[in-house]
């Protein structure tokens, strides 16, 4: 993992592997933290590896005040597009659709909900109830189509339910939060909601914690039906892994990475 800094603007790109094409998200704020960007790039690397794409995960940060954002984004897009490597970046926090047009086709982020619900139903086909940490119109539509009853709670994390969909911030579910979860299956709808200790606590408590790099992979697949099929297939493959689906998926991704990268990246895609 390394950081490539830009010359024309206060910005950077976190890159997992050098000299290969990359895919990821760009974000803008007065201060985008490099460590967080590295974590997001690693999660993307594992998602791409499961899909057997020889690409690196990347994550970009543009540091700019609100009054500078338009010129900063324009300078960022122009410089990265001039690099001698093919990096595809989709707009994230602080960047509007179309502003990164020179860097590839934006990911269809509504497909996150599609892959997340498909993965959840593969993990628990008879699920009847769901709670949601965070919100989103696309997810609401998919939950309704799955005929799930939404459990209303001021504290969704502890609500008794079959499925908990979590789109909260990175590391939102740490070991303390995991100890009071009321769900049977935890389904990330955002990147890296689980810490490593939370994954361990979920296993101890018999809670199925699905990997975010499976549940949020829909935009990388780009086709609705294929996103459903692929997410469900991965969950079915790893659901009964001796070490749980999270580590099972990590091992499968690492097996593919070992075919074309040496050494393997240090550190798995979990929140610190």
C-alpha cells in the first residue's frame, strides 16, 4: 500500500498494488485522512479479487474548503487522467456525479442495496424481520421487494431481528457493539463497518457477519441480475466455512491475489 500525492492540488490516491489498473472512490473534504483511504482501498482490492479482476483497490482524497471544491475537483481529475495508469474513480462524499467523468464511468451505487439484500437472503432465506442502521431509498425498495418487515427501533443495533443492515461509518460495529447485537445476520451496506474484534465477537455469539466486500459489490458487477446471483453465490460458498464467512471470503480473495501478486497485502479489510 502506498500514497501517491498530486502536484496540482492538495490531494492523494491510496493504492494497494503498483503498476496495475485500479478502481475505487474519490472523496472531498477539508481534511481526508490517509489511513481511512488506505482501509477503503484494501476493501476494494478484496472485492475485485473475489470477482477475479486483476486490479488494485484505490481510494482518493481531495483536501479542499467548500469554496475551493470545484476547482480542486477539476484539477484532480485532469492530473489523474494524465497518469500512465488506468485508474477509475467514482464520486464519493463531497463530489458530484459527472465531475470525475474523465476517470471512468461512475459506479451504480444503487446496486449496493441489490447485492446486500441478495447476500442477506442467501445467508438466511427464511428471514422475516430486518433492522436498519442508516437509510437509503434504494435499500428501502429492495427490502420491500424481499417482503421483510422492518423493525423500528431507536437503537437498531440491539433490536431483535433476523437481519441487521448497517451503513453507518467505518468501524461502527466494534467489539462492544457486537456484544449487544440482536440480529442473526449482520449485513454491511457501507464499507468496513466491522472491526477485527467485532468479527470475533460475532463468531462467538453465533451471529453471521457478512463481508462488506461481498455485500457492497453490486456496483462493481454493474448488472442487477448478475449482482444478485453473484452475491448470493459467494455467501452460499462461504456461509459454512469453519472460520466463518468473513474469513472464508478473505481466504478466497487472497488465493486469487497470490496468483498474480507477491507478496500479498498486509492486513485484511476490517476497520481498525
